[in-house]
């Protein structure tokens, strides 16, 4: 099949263009990795802070009970799973959640295998 030179020229990419795209891709990947590291550091710091605040609240309620004989509930900060807004942790059970929800939760999917 014969293709005109103008049409074939549309699909030719210069070496400089490819090199520029590779450099840009490397820069974007480095930026992505830096953001991933920053997010992980932030999550670790938030978890540490959450645990410390919960410890202080428990200590505060224990001291109130010991000093004034007042029983108050200790507030607790918990981290909500950011998976699906329709998923309610109060409805947790050990029943099969299905492949769609398991994929959203990051759980492994097991197919029906006849071995």
C-alpha cells in the first residue's frame, strides 16, 4: 500500500521531542515519588499525634476520676477508612464483602478455581 510522504511525516517524531518527553516524564516521576514520601510522613505524624491525644484524654479522665470521683467518658480520635463513602464501619462483619468492595479495600481477590 502506498502512503504519501505528507501522511508518513505526521507519524515521525524527532529525537529531540522524544528526549524532551523522557526528561519531563523523569521529572514528573521524581515529583510523584516525593509526594508519596511526604504523604507517608504526614500519615505517620498524624497517627502519632492521634495516639498521643488519645493517651492524654484517657489520662485526663483517670485523673478526674481519682481526684474528684467523677466518671466521664474519654473522647477518642479515630481514623476513618477513606475507601467508600457508602461503607459503614458499624455494619462490619466477617461475611464476604464481594469482589468489588474487596478491590476498593485493597484486599486480595480470589476467583473460583476448580483445582
